[in-house]
């Protein structure tokens, strides 16, 4: 029980990346309920509050088990929750470990995905035994592909191996 309540915080120049909490579901709804923000995520449909709560429960359980997860991201200056970023087993099944980041539209275009991604990756190499990260994006999600490239991921082309669709496929190996 103790570990479920564990706190975690990564601080970057502008962001706080912290452990997921069940109350984050409401705070993340501006992103999850937005059809534009969600168009390249999963089946492309917005998610309702119950679905988001279920997802947060998985994040909390995985964090308690491993010390990493899909974290909640807030702006340092205002405390506003703007999205999530983290590493977790592909589709919560694995075995690959995937990097993900999603932000509400009002936060786009400020370099936050790159800033959060960098911090999460560095913490992953430092705090876990993970040796390789997977990145997959919709073929049209050029902004996300650019983020992965900026984070040093190798572009492996396209793949049909994940999420039952053809996706852009990226990989990052632990630095030697
Ligand atoms: C994708 C997403 C995370 C990017 O977040 P962000 O904070 O705006 O990203 P950054 O500012 O760190 O970097 C975005 C980069 O993509 C570039 N970019 C933005 N839109 C682009 C487009 N349509 N085509 C090509 N490049 C684009 C930006 O110029 C920037 O690159 P630069 O720094 O070289 O100029 C954000 O748009 C988002 O949350 N989208 C909805 C959820 C999502 O799709 N998540 C990814 C799932 S794989």
C-alpha cells in the first residue's frame, strides 16, 4: 500500500513531471475529450471520464510496481496540468517499452513534448533496467515524428506490428 502512495517528481526548466493520481482524470479531460488532440491516438476517438480514470489506475499500479509509468505533466509557473508523458509497456502488455506524450492543444508548439520526453528518457535510463524504447506514431503525425527524431530516436520506417495499424516506427537504445 505504501508504494501506491509514493510521490515522484522530475523538474525541467518549465515543467513538473509527477506521479499519476486518480484526480488527474478530470485535469486531463481537456486533452482526452478533444477530437483534434486525440485524432492520432488509438482509434482516434475522444475518451470519457470513466475510461480515463481506468487508464490512470493502470498508470498508478504500474508506477507502484516499477517506479516508472505514464506521468502527469504540469506547467511549473501555473501548476496547470497540460498532459502526460512517460514510458510504459506497449499497450500495457509489453514486452516493448513505449514512450508516449500527449498534451492539450493550448500547450502545443512550445517545445514541451521534447522537454518532457528528454527528462522521462533520462530518468528511465537512470532509474530502470530498460535498454530500449519503442516509439510509434500515426503516419500523418509529423509533429510527433519530429519529437522522436529530436529525442534521438532512429526512424525504422513503417510497421504493422503495433495497435493493428500501419504506423511510423522508431527506436531508441540506452546510451553505452
Ligand atoms: C505531438 C505533440 C505531443 C507535440 O507536442 P509539442 O509540445 O508541440 O512538441 P514540440 O514543440 O516539443 O516539438 C514539435 C516539433 O514538431 C514540429 N511540428 C509541429 N507540427 C508539425 C507538422 N505538422 N509537420 C512537421 N513538423 C511539425 C515543430 O516545429 C517542432 O519541431 P522543431 O522544434 O524542430 O521546430 C502534440 O502536438 C500533441 O500532444 N498532440 C496530440 C497527442 C499526440 O498526437 N501525441 C503523440 C502520439 S504518438
